[in-house]
C-alpha cells in the first residue's frame, strides 16, 4: 500500500487506521513510543499534535509502516504527474 500524505489530517487518518488494525489502544501505542495518550489522540483526530521525528518514526514502525520521501510530481514508475494543490 502506498498513500501520499498532503495534510496533517491525512496523516492523522492513516495513523488512526493503522493503530486500530494493529489492535492497540491509544494508551498502549502512546506508551510504546513515549508520548501521552492525549497527544496521540490529538495527532489522530485533528493532526495538530507535535511529536518528535524519532517518535513519529517509532510510531510508524510500531504500526508496520515506513516513511518514504520522493520528489513531488514523481510516481513510483518515474513518470510525471500533476501536483494536487
């Protein structure tokens, strides 16, 4: 699965879905990456909570996800596509 995230709200939806798919509560996931449950809740619901990059990478790994950075307008096959903004 490959999902391109353009907004904090988009990332929030992905994180919430991934946590639920892993069978963890917010409290369990938050404790595993060293943040408070209220912060994870804010991150999942409105995408406005701040966490460190280390914490974000740990959270993604916990859910079996990884971060991929690529140039805008480039698909996996290398062809150009129109920006979505």
